[in-house]
C-alpha cells in the first residue's frame, strides 16, 4: 500500500493546481469549488492541504493566494525540475 501523502505534500499540490492550472498569482482569490473538481474523489486530501496551506500563510481564510504561497509554489516547481509536474509555475 502506498504511503499517505503528508499535509505539506497535499498543500503543495493545491498550490500547483491553483498557480499552474488556474493561473492564479499572489493577491488573487481562487475558487474552492474548482479545486473540488481537480481533487475529485480526494476531498479529504484537498481539505487537509488547504488547512496546512492556511497554517503556513500560503493562502488566506478567504482563499486568496499570498506572496508566500506563490513563492512556495514557485520554489516547489524549481525543486521538481526534471520530473513532469502538472500545473507547475
């Protein structure tokens, strides 16, 4: 059985979708409804990721991407160079 992703991994996945798929930049709000479509049957993972991202200051409680969140998404995309990353910035 595969290991369950950590809350941090899920939060970074949320950031990749928000920035890469939806093109959201720092200071822009995003739709949780849209994320539900991307996460489909993995809603508990989505909510864990959102909770962690909020705790890190990557998103606000009104679902707006922060500068810190955008930087984290960008850094994660750079760290994953060489691997195909859907939605990387």
